[in-house]
DNA sequence: TTCCAGGGGTAGA
DNA sequence: TCTACCCATGGA
C-alpha cells in the first residue's frame, strides 16, 4: 500500500465534486458515504489496474491510497496523480463561475460548497459508453447497465477495472444485449469499441483538449448513439459551459421551479439561462443539484445508490 | 396494460 | 432542417 497526498485549489470541495452528477454511483467508482471515500480502479503507467482510495482529510488536501504490493514507480505515481487530477478536474479554472454565483442570491452557496467541477472518468471512451447507457432510461436503470458493463473488465481485489475497447469488442454485441441488457444501445457501443480498436477513430484530440467548441461537439456527434443532448452533456463535462444540455431532467426541474408547473419549450429554457453567458450550463446544473438533490445546507439528502 | 425515462437513428418531406 | 416512426429495457 502506498499513500500520496495532493493539494487542491481553494475553490475545490471534494464532496461537491463527487456529488456533482451520477458518475460516483457507477463502477469502477465506488463511493463510501460513511467514510467519505471514493474508491476507483485506475490504471498505472503500464496499464495494470490499481485500486485507488481518495479522501479529503481536510479542506485543501487529498489523500490517495494505492493498494499495491511493494512500491510504485515514479512513472506510476505520475500516471495515478494525473488520473486523479483529471477525475476531479483539479486543473479546471472556475473562478469566473464562482464570481457569477456570488452575484446571484440563489447560487450564492455554490462557491462555499466548492462546487463547479464534475467527477470525470479517466478516459473519454468510458464516458461515451456510460453516456450512451444513460439515454432513454431512468438513471437507476442506467446505473445497472453500466455496472454490468463494468463487470466485463479485469477483476482486481473484488472490483473491476473499466473494460478496454478491445475487451468490449471481443465480448461482442450478444454479450452486451443478453448479459448487460443494453438493448438497442449494444451495437452502438460495439461499433465504438471496434473503431477504437482498429484505429479508425482516435479520441486523442478530445482527451488532450485540442478541439474548440463546435469541433468538439461535432466529434461527439460523430459517435453513433450520441445525439444532441448527450453531446451537449459531454461538452459540459469537457469544460464548455456556454450551452445547455436539455434533456427530460431539465424539463422536469424548470417546469416546477421556473414555469409554475407548465412544461416550457426548449427556446424558453434557453432564454431563461441566456443571461449566465459562458457559464449558463453550470448555472443551471448546480442550481438544480442544490435544489433537487443536495438540499439547502449542503448534502443532506444525496441519494445513494441511484437517484431517480 | 400503458406510459415513459438524464434520446437517437433513419427515412421522407 | 423538421417530423414521424422505430428502437430494448424495466420501473411506475
């Protein structure tokens, strides 16, 4: 076992990032609400799965425990630290969003909570699969699909690593349909896995943040199974917040909160959040999280394991 | 039973 | 670009 510590930005709140959206409920993330510890099967510099346990012993510091025999190499340490930075978006600049929150009473608690970053998967591949599993199903059902896909990954200490594209491609459509119960999503994910395996698709430019807004959106939409709502959602995760991802959850929230029980049009929703400019997606997201799921004082009624 | 969830692909206009 | 229609699954 090896322990590492990391400093976090002043505007970073560990719980707020874990609870930023539903990823913490999806393997290979495992959240222990009692111990406030996020467990994740990551991969070291050579691709070997490693169980990481991340917690925040005090604000400003993360403690990362890697369950490995012997010592980690310097390369492994760099890789795992880099994964943690990616998963918790430690390098994301959100000061502008917090400034905006302080100018709006209903968002004033967001900076206090250290919210504004999202829990991320270490790879875009994993996030694409999870997002496709989340289309046209209740979230609790998506979590079950994702959990069954995760079980196709290599077992490690009672957990599973996220399966590689090669492993999914080898498992085949039949396995995704019959065993993982993905239904019509199965061929989309097989096609994605196969194109990554044979190199006809390269997610590198997305991973490295090389694409600007419109090109990034185009890249997501090019993946079969990813439509406008999912592409916009992935954009938000990738740090482009000037566009809402309008799905059924958005309608459900704004209908009661802003339109007196009437279901608004998409254009009306756009208009409502337009004043928040480049941060509009975060302004919506964290308003909804706080009102619907976090509770007024922080995280009193965060659901576990599946929010409806 | 019927509806529909954190939609998307496709064909046809 | 917009609109029907279809697509698995499973909870409500």
